[in-house]
C-alpha cells in the first residue's frame, strides 16, 4: 500500500473544504481560438495552466479531458504532464478523463500509466470503461486501491447513442436480469463495501459516471443505495450538454452525497479574463444545493 490516503478520504476532504464542483479542462479548438491561443501543444499547455490557476483556491477538483491534449501527440502529452504537475502543486484532486477500457495486462498498463506514483501522467483518479464486466478491470481496481487512487467507471452517459447498450439487460451472468448500467453501479458499490475498513470510510475509492441529463431509473439504476462507504458519482453534462444543477440531487437520490458536479465548456467559454469569476459563481451555486 502507498503512503497516500485512500482516494475516498481525499475526496471527502475536498468536498468539505472546497465543495463538489469539478472544473473540466477541455481545450477544444474553438475555445483555444476564443482565448487567443494557437491550436498546438503550446496552446493547450497555456490553456490548461490558466484553467488550473483560475481553479486553485476556488474548487478542489479538476478534470482534464485527455483527448484534447492527445491530438497534439508528444507535445500534447508534455503539455498535459505540466498541467498535472501544476494541479498537484495547487492541492487539487485531478481526475484524468481518459475512458480507457480493455482486459488483462492491457488495461492494467493503462492503470499504471494514469495511477502509479512513478508515472509522469499520474492523476488522483481516472475514468474507465467496463462493458466487458467489472471483472475485466479488477486488476486496475486493485492498482487504484494500492496507490491510494480512484476510478470512475462509466455507467450511464448523457449522449443518447449510448442508451441502447447501457439499458440492455444482462443474460448469462451473476447479475442476469440487471441492466448494464445498473450492474455497474451495484457492482461498484459491492466492491467498495468488501474492502477492509469499509464501514469507517466516508466514500469508496471506486466510483461511477452518471450523466447529468439521465434519469437513473430509466437505466435500471438503483438510487436507493445507502450506507458506507458511499459511491462517488462523477456527473458530467452540466451546462452545454443541457444538465441543470437543480435537477441532480433529486435524480441521484441516496447517491447524491457522492456527486461531483462537472462543468467544462460552460465555464471555459467565459474566456481567460472571466473564468475565475465564472468558477466562483458556479461554485456558489453548487454549494447552495441540498445534497
């Protein structure tokens, strides 16, 4: 085990000190243009560093969307490494939005890249797919636990194209009769509860991704899960994708205390001169929610 406190404990501390707003770092080409930056490795580096500067002291969590850095190859990855370094130095929890998914040693290598302490890409948590079953990522869940890191397993997202898979009913498995999304949420909860000392922890280190616009019951997700440790829930889709903050607590039910409310383009569109104020305003709105 590492000397780092479990991710769930660090998430609880971030909620207590800086609230549950997560600022996305998504350097879209059009945003770079609006910010007066080139669409290059240098541009995404400057963009990311400015967002971290604006977020530091105002929120406790940031989420870089890795694809926007990755499209610039080695220069983009070098930029991302610098952004991750600055975010760590600022005391921010970093969720790397990488959405990797595979089986066996391949997916474990992804875990080593994004979660291990010796990696230049190390983050506090990463997003991951498990549509081949939670068993396919068990090695990464153990890696995360050993590193004091976290995982967010994609369960149900706001994009309508995914609904057919996420609402599909499982057959021929230990969770037969459950939807794919429902099985992921209940499986993550069961994993967290099975860990040593689970009853004493505020949050588990393995969480799920639930889009802000979805109705969990329509995806076969039980929102009456309660007790300790709570399941962390990464909630993208606020703002540009149509998700409303006021709707989240009621939709998530007993899962709401674990909600990490993510806003990306809605904040980034404020530009380099307005983003700090936009983050502060949004953080106040999130703080006023009853969760």
